[in-house]
C-alpha cells in the first residue's frame, strides 16, 4: 500500500508544478532585495515565464486528474 494511495504520482506532479509556478512568478514580481556578488538584479523574464507556464500546465493537469480521473 502506498502512502497516499494510487494518486501519489499525481500529488507529486501537483506539488512540483505548483512550486515551479509560484517560485517563478514571485521571482519576476518581487526580486530579492539582498544580493551577493555575481547575482542578477532580476530573474530572466523569458526563462521565468516559460518555467512558470510549464508549472501552470503541470498544476492544471494534476488538478484535472485528481478531480475528473
């Protein structure tokens, strides 16, 4: 018997997709104020939007699988 039943993989995709979405959106909206030498002033916009989009797709897919599957 698995820890969260047969939906363990779906929960993992939901967690990773949600973290990817939230982390990249926050990196764009609220860049860190305290930086070390060599850090960028802000996150690269194109890469952050792409990764946030991938996180959104993964999150929506996992939610749909949990609700309708």
